[in-house]
């Protein structure tokens, strides 16, 4: 029997697997990096330094009041 390891579902995506984004103003490809415990992708434009952040995966449920 061979031991084959499969990627875990909670494994964060590699930077190459993260969605690309063009700068809203310059239309250049933005640099990307994982932030916030690898829950968010932070994009930065190399030309005008415009920034954008987007969540990876579903939004967690809001707490009941």
C-alpha cells in the first residue's frame, strides 16, 4: 500500500493560485500577498500604490445579538 498525501482543504493557496487583479486607475497587474492569517489577499499597484483587499472564501457568520 502506498501512502499518497493529498492537499488539505484548509491549505492556503499559493501566490500563483491567487486571483489576478488589474489596477483600477493604471490597468497594470497588481502585486498580491496573503494577509490577516491568510484569510485575505492584499493587492498593491506598483505604479500608483493603489491598494485593494479581498477575502478568500466565504464570509464568517455574524454573531447573534
